C-alpha cells in the first residue's frame, strides 16, 4: 500500500466530485459542529481535502486537521482560505497536536478506515486526550448493513448505475468489510477495493467508555433525525466529563 493509505493522488484528484460536497450535506454538518464547538477550537480526524474543516473555519471556529494522506492535504492547502485550517500529517489513532479542543470530530465513516478494533479504541483515547473537560467527540458512521446480506452470502450491491457499481463484501467472522467500486470516468473503467472494519453503535459506546467519555446524543443524521432501528447511519456525540472522576456516570446524570 502507498504511504497515503488508500487516499493517493488519483483518489485525491477526484475526491471533491463526491455527492457529499453538496450544500444540503455540508451545511447541516457544519451547523451541528459549529454549535458544539461554541467559542472553542475543533480538531478533525481525517480532515481530507477540507470538505467540513474549511466551512467550519469560515464560521469562525479555529480548526486543526490530522490526515495520513499528503495527497489529500495537498488538495486542502491549495484551496482559498486554507490558511484558516492548521494541518498535521499523521495517523489519527495516535498523532498528538498541541493544545486542547472543545470539539473533536470524525465524519463520513472514517472510523471504519481503522481496520483493527485496537486502533479504533486507540482513536477514541486519542480523541479524549485532545478534549478539554466538557468537550465533545462526534462520530458519523453508517450502521452495518448486515440485514441486507442473506445468510451464507457475503456481498451487498449498495450502488448500481450506468457509471458506478459499488459492492460491499462482508466477513462476519472478522467484522471486516471491503468496499469494491467499479467506476466509468471519462470513458475509462477504474476499479478500487478498500478495506474497512465495520463497527456497531454499542461497540463505539464501549470504546468511548474505555476512553472515559459518556454518550450524550445519538441521531439518525445531521438534521437531528431520530435514531431508530431503520437508521442507516448515526451521528453520535460523547462528552468528556468536567471532572474525570465522574467519567462512568450514567448518561441520565448529564
Ligand atoms: C472518507 S475521507 C474523509 C475526509 C473528510 N473528513 C471528509 O469528510 O470529506 C477519509 C480521510 O481519512 C484519512 N485517513 C484514513 N485513515 C487514516 C488514519 N489512520 N490516520 C489519518 N488519516 C486517515 C484519509 O486519508 C482521508 O483523507
């Protein structure tokens, strides 16, 4: 694998064509995060090309981003207002940056880029390390689509169109997921296969608890849609207690 992980120059070059750059996705995300950041600083884990960090900085929130991919960060730094976002190259499960933050966030399924339970747990600890007391850690991630995979089968076609076939391959024994994409771009076929570790909301809560964080909110989306058994994704918010000795109180006490 390349030093940039799975986000090399060719991925970075077309990353911003993604439908998640649409204002109807970005605006509610930034509204949600800006409110939580308040007058404090925000740290984005896996900042990428700045899809969220740049508009959040535009709202007056000082943002620092960590990313392992120099190719993705190169795209960020060439954008207008890039100087509003500080960046550090590194693995967000372990990289430390200076200072503390009222908000640490990890969006767009990026927790699943950590393909071991151990590194996902380390990521929660790293987020907690950077939070000031009372600060929030926000994760946006899909709910594993195992109900769509019939018993004995491994594949789920999650996107089929003239120009894009997306197929997830599940390994239930190892809780791993490989997303295969075949895309027609300018008349050429591009293939990619990216490994992930899918993770359940309850498992994330346990990782948060190990890191001394408490679940504060869980929504079905950035517009605060209720989280239900039918939700395909969730936006979860954990809080670092004001007094770390109270870290294991029930959420009803918050
Ligand atoms: C799906 S993109 C999301 C980018 C951005 N947060 C967004 O919402 O558009 C995932 C990003 O996480 C980065 N990434 C993946 N694993 C990482 C790791 N272990 N440490 C740091 N960055 C990582 C990738 O390089 C990529 O830029």
